[in-house]
């Protein structure tokens, strides 16, 4: 895949370690500059991306450049070769010894796809419809969840280090990890110790062969794993757990940003009816659709049920994570919303009370076993309530009975 640049390459006094990596980049033109000229070059040529050799940890040029790029619109990737230190939040690390001859090209292509997606969102939110689309300005890392796989001595420390910044879903086996991948919306994977090199190699090969997971950030922490994989955001990271977490966080942030942009595009395509934070309906759209569903059910007969899943935890990360999970698991005919009180309300058209209870229990079970509280605390166990439409009901009275039932269930 080739891209029209320009691409700015920054290095202290010449290409250095970048020399062997530049031929694999299918980008034109490539502009090479030294650190003192980097910010001016970016301002002048407006590059699609910047690739930088490892800066001196005390180099102020690097910090200023990262800040300059963080404010660019659309998103301009900054890739740093072999950083060896904690990076600014928008600087993506790249290990030059990553086992793939075109590794830098793959990493750049993946980042440029995010840039293209961001440009599309910016273009489509201009004009009259922009006022109806909620553009999220919060740090995307607040939405991120990482799958931590391991069963060795570093697993608890990695869980704590990652849990300081993102949601952590733990798996003690590759089989458990596969189940989480098929259910959850995850932003990356960290593979800890406790597995043989052969097992990790097989897992990475499976990820590379599946288009759903190929672009996920993956950090491999055991030092005895080596190979060539078509994984654009694969990093081999060794060291203390805080360093591992710090190096994978920028890639997790980029992936969370990409998924957020995808939800915003879906919201645009739905005329602003979908909440880009959750993928569920906006509150006004939900109440309007519920009123229509009640009228249609009463006119033609059949069943209609509404369920509420209420959480003891009030953290935004928990509520949004659970809501996004419900949006993925709902049937195509169901619709729901994240209520102002933090609970999730889901409507099941053409469904009797018995089946609605069964579906709700399944949703609650998946949330309980995959959504975690802050810093990997106890699992989230939602309180559930379900009511069925009765002949005299209106949409408000149905929700009122649901709220009464939810309060009784939580008491």
C-alpha cells in the first residue's frame, strides 16, 4: 500500500538507524530534517506523518514537536524508532527489531488509515448536521480496554500498571483470551509470561490471519519469542511492568481513537440518532422509538418487553464499557440507550417475558465476566429488571413500572 506524503523524517544529524528502514516506506516524497528544523518543516509542508529517530531524553525539540502534532487536524501520526524512554501520549513506539522486514511500513499504513478516518469525520461533521453529532473531546484512553494474557509472576504487576490507565480484561489461558476477543471490543493485547514460545507464536499467527484482530496493538513481553508476523502494531517489549505499560499506551490510545471515529461515522449515517460513546441510541431517539414500538404492538398484538441493567459502580469507564458491550450483543431488532442515571435500558420487540428474562440474564452474565471495575477491582454485577407491555400501558407507564421493578431488584 502506498501513500502520497509528504513524510517528514527527523533524526539527529542524518538518517542513522532509519537508513535501513526507509526503503520499505512506500511514501512520496520523504523530507529528511534534523531536530532543530523539525517543527518548522512540519509547519511548512503539513506532512501526513512524522517518523523520528530516538531523541535525547532531554531534547526539548522532541517534546515541542509532539505537542505541535497533537494539535494538528486531521490526526498526524508520530512514530518514534526504538524510544528507550517514556513517550508523549501521541508518540507511537516502533522497535526496529520487530521480526518483519516491512514493519515500519505496516505501522505507518495502519496509522495513516486512522488519519484518513479522522479526515472523513471532520469533513462529514461540517455544516448543519454537525450540531446533531456529539464530537468527543475527551482522551480516547478513557474508553480503552486491554486484554492481558498471562499466568506468570509478572501478571499481577502488569495488571496494576495497565489498570492505572485503561480497563483490563484478564485471561489466564489462550483459550480464555480467544473467548474475550470474540465478545469484547478490545483496544489491544498484552502477552505476559507463563507461555512457551511455541504457544505465543501460534497465537500471533492466528491474530495475523484474522482481519478482525490484525490491526490490534499487541505487546509481547517474554524475551524468547521471535518471528515475522503481519501485525502492524506488534511490539516486543521487555522490562519492568510500568515501562511495558507506558510503551503500549500510545498504541492503545490510537486504536481507541480509531474505534471512536468509527462510532461517530455510524452516528452521522444514522442522522445523529446513535450515541458515539456507546453505539446505543441517544436518549431522545430511544424514547421516540419506544413510543412507536408500544403503539405498533398494541395495534397488531404480540409481545414487547423492556429491561434495565443497573450498576453499583458509577465510573464512566464501567458504564460506557458495559453499554458498548450490550450494543454488540443485542439482536438486530432490539434497541437500547444509556440512561442518565447510568443504567442501560433495552427494548425487546416481539418477545415474551420469559425470553426477555433469558436474554437479559445472558447480557448480565457476559458483563459480569468481562467488565471490570477500576484498577481490576471486583467484577461488575448488574442488577436486572424486566417488564412486559400490558394493554393499558403507554411508553412512560412502561418505563415507570420498569423503574419500580429495578428499585425492588436492587434493594
